[in-house]
C-alpha cells in the first residue's frame, strides 16, 4: 500500500473499506 494521500485511499479499499 502507498501512503501518498490519494493513492493511499485508492489502495485501502482493497484491504479494508474506509
């Protein structure tokens, strides 16, 4: 997962919703 703001939120749903 990337913690680059938007990219972070785009990758989060893959593991956990919100």
